[in-house]
C-alpha cells in the first residue's frame, strides 16, 4: 500500500465518519505505521479501507463477468 500518495478521487471523495472498536494489536500497528509515514492514524485506516473496497469491487466485476460468460452453467457450482 502506498500511503504517501492519495489519488485525486480519494481527495475529492466525501468523507463519512466511522467509529469502530479495534484490538490493541491493530491499534499499535496503525499507530506505528502512522508514525513511520508521518500520517494521522485516520489517514492510514481510510487508505487501507479504500484499497480493500477497491479490491472487493474488482472481485465483484470478475464474478459478474464470469457468471455472464458461463450463463446458467455457472449456477450452483462450488
């Protein structure tokens, strides 16, 4: 993850407040990462979640593409 650079879409995106409970271990890693890169913890969390969301959207598009190309044959397979 490139935490130093944010794309124009990230900068222009509307930000929504999120509050969540996390483990102490996760908090320590976030804090260390923020210190190491000179960022605020919230920036690290925002970037990590945004990159995760991007991967989920990609996975969704692959699923849609595969199921469209296989038609009904793709239904019910594990």
